[in-house]
C-alpha cells in the first residue's frame, strides 16, 4: 500500500469513526442522562433517534453534495459541523436542548460517512480495494461497538457530557490529515440538489417515528399520533414518486435493478435493525436491571471490538477472493445465535456464564458479515456512483436503526424489564436470521462488470468502462 493510500485510509477511518462512535456511545450513557435531565423510555428513544432521523434522511443529500462540491470539502464541512454540534450536546442544560443538538449532529454526520468511503473507492482498485474496505470496516465497526466502553468510562469517572466533548480530538486530527493529503477534489458537472426530495424524506421518516415513540403517551386513537403517521406515510410515498421522476434524484431507483445492490440493502435493513435493538437493550438492561456500572456494561461487549479489529481485514480479503455470499449468510446466523443465548439472562445476570458466550458468538458473526456486505453492495455498481451508492446503503442502515429504536415501545412495553428484554432479544435474533437467509438466497458472487452492465438503464445510469 502506497503512502498516499495509507493517508487516504486513515482519513476515511477517522472521519467515519466519529460518526459511528457517536451513534453507539450514547446507549450506555442513556441511564445517566435520564437521571440528570429527566425523562423515561421515550426521552431515551428521542436522544438516539433525533440523531438517526437527520442522519438517515440527509445522508442521501450528502451524496449529491459530494458530487457537486467535491468529497474533500464536504468532509471538511461535516467534521467542523460535527465538532460544533458535539460541544452543544456536551453543555445541554435540558433534555430538549440535547435532543435538538443530537439532530444537528446527525446533519453533520450525514456528510461524513458517504464521502469517507467514496474516497477509499476512488483511490483503491481490485483486491486492494476489498482489503481497504475490510480495514475501514474493522475500525468503524470497532467504533460502533467500542462506543459503550468509552461511554461507560466517561459516565462513571467523569460525566456523560464528555461522551460528546471527546469528539473534538479525532475531528482535529482528521482535519489536519486532510490538509496534509492535498488531494485534488473531484466534482461532477451539472449536479443539482433535490431539495423537495430531501424535505419529503425528512417528513417521511420523522413523522412516523414521532408516532411510534409517542404512542404510549397519547394512544393510537389520538390525532397527535395517527395524523403524523398518516402524513408521514404519504410523505414517504411522495418521496419515492419524486425520486422516480426527478432529473437528478437523490436515490437513483435504477440502482436497485442491480441484484447484489438490492438484495444487500434488504439484508442491511434486517441486520442493522437488529444491531440497533440489541445494542440499545443490552447496554441499558445491564445497568437499569442488572445493576452493572456503566463501565462494566461497556466492557461487557469489548470482545466484539477485539474480534472485529483482529479479523475484519482478513475477512474482507477472503470475501474479495471467494465472493461475499457465504460470509453474508453464515455471519448473521452466528450473530443471531449469540442473541438467542442472552435469553438465559435474569434480573441478576452473571457476566461469565450469561453474557460473555453470547457476546463472543455475536462478535464472530458481526465480523464475518460487515466487510463482505459492504463489498457486495458497493462492488456491484459503477465506481463513478460510489458516492451515491455508499450514501444509499448508509441511509438504509441508519433508517433501519431509526425505525427499530422507535418500535422499542411496541416490543418491550413502557419500561424495560426481564420479560421485555427477552422479547427484544428474540426480535433481534430473528432479524439477524432474516438477514442471513436473504443473503443466502439472493446474493451472487458476480464480478463488478457483470452487474454494472446489467444495471444500465434509461434512468441514466452510466455504462461501466
């Protein structure tokens, strides 16, 4: 790997690291936030979902922004905005202010992930690309899973507010590396922003999520619940109509004619919905019901981080050699078995017998899954659409988490107890099994050129070179 490529990979990892870290670090801090700022399960859901609503809906716009202004400058905007929003979270005096600041974090986070992965795809080719994606996956997945550990340490030793303030350090390092890189930015001519589609996307996600989270307070028969649900569903339908007729859509629907891209995103929906439910419930249950300290709750899933960092790059290399299908099938099935193991937990779980074996199974399954999943989806489309392809896949994963967290009240009830936790673990396992089955039935080990050529359509997808 050349020095320039190493620098590109470091920038991509760090830029994505802060976004993924902040999406996961919050779980272990939720009980402490609730104790200081007040609120019950719905407040905890909003602290998570305010970030995911803006991230999931605007990440699509970010793909167009990258094409219009260049990936490097969009990365800079995202890093600066994320740092400012993180500081606002750190000083939030009320739960309402924190929720608004989390929404702003999501706006900035939407600019980070697609552009960071796209610069990998534009600087690496062939087996080196698969290996680079594996390394990116190892560190970003490590951030996604290590978040609870770091959050636990800050909560127990200092304050939950440091969970957000610490973001300033990796952001400053990444901005410096971008300055050192001095890479010429890539811009596409004639690109425009689909503002109407962006508005419809935000409404189509935000209104139903409001109804799902707040139904316990108002009831399904209240106009405050069923009207947002109805208008949200209509807005979402209008969003897809808009994307089918827009000259420059945020979501080129023709991409879903690519088999691996379409099937991979269906698998992503199930897998990342499972990760969101499982991560949220495990971190909160171990503290609020099991009596674990925040640091211990974070440490409980540290083996997942270790397994991911050690083996994701290797799995990415194997997937590049043998194809992603077997990995995307077996990985979620193993992860689902890990969550089924958590059904043995009671109100006083023993870590060594009730938690650790399930964590190890989940860690193995996750590591086998994520790098091949990313490679299968993005490797199936023309590289000139890497930015929008990455944006769509990341939007799918964040929206899956958004909806999963919003539905927690329906799954576990108004408060988390042992019975509700077990229901959540069953749902998590079933979603992972569904992701593995979909992958096994639908993913093909085809070369990039075969699928990209098959995807060329009147919708305006470029022909591969």
